[in-house]
C-alpha cells in the first residue's frame, strides 16, 4: 500500500519549498494530496497561483506525513488555521511524520509544542523564537524522531529527499537523487 502525504499551502507560501517535496515524493510513488487553507486556490509568496487538490477543512483522508512549506506570510497563515493545528497535534500523537521548512518550524510547529524535546532547524534568524525546549541546529535538514525540519528554499531538495527516505526508505531516496542528478 502506497504511503500518503499531505502538503498544506496557505496564502504567501514559498513556492520552491512546496513544489520540490511534492515532485520528489510523487516520483517516489507516494500519494501526495495538496490542501489549501480555506481555499483550493492559493497564491504563493511570489505571486504564482496554485490550485490545490482539496480545501484543508474539507479533507477527510488519512496521511502518513504532513508537510508545511514556509515563506512569509505563508507560515503565519498556516499558524492561524485551527483545523491544521488540531490535525498536526493528532498526527504527532499518533507518531506520524511531521515536516516543516523555512519559517514554519519556528512560526508553526514550535508554538504548538511539536518541537519540544527535539533538535530542529529553521530559516536563519527565526531560531530566536524557539523556546528553550527546542535544541537548535544549524544543519540544512534535521531529523529527530518523527519530525523533519529544514532551513529554506535552497534546502528544499534535501528536505524532500529526507521525507522520501523516512516514508519509503533510504534506497528509494538515493535512487531518486541519482536519477534527478542531485548531489547533497
């Protein structure tokens, strides 16, 4: 049975941080659903309009992973979603994979307590908002238990590959990296 991932977009998200993991995961055979907060039409940080598969508030499917791109004000708009918050807390309690990049680890995951006791990274400068319960790392991608965090647009490929590794295995992630001519 194929693994399932949910990528959540909110107005002002960073395009590269969403599309890169979506593409990599779909190449790996993961069933990816793209959900928009409040709408299936979502404008990204640089004015590109995206059509999500579903409105988050109407999504009733299951997922093995949830992925949050960053970008501003995208991360702030993700944080405002009560639907996303309850879904993320439930998934974390079930041990499901949670992945966030750029501002989202600091703006979304940390305030919801999802990084407490974890090692994490985020866009440079945003680590100042991590509470003392979070151990900041300057690494490009950090995996700690069921949580993956990453720094920003330039690390989106490595982020997507790490999610792939956690969902379908290291061999598949390495094969995709080779096929896509990626060298970490």
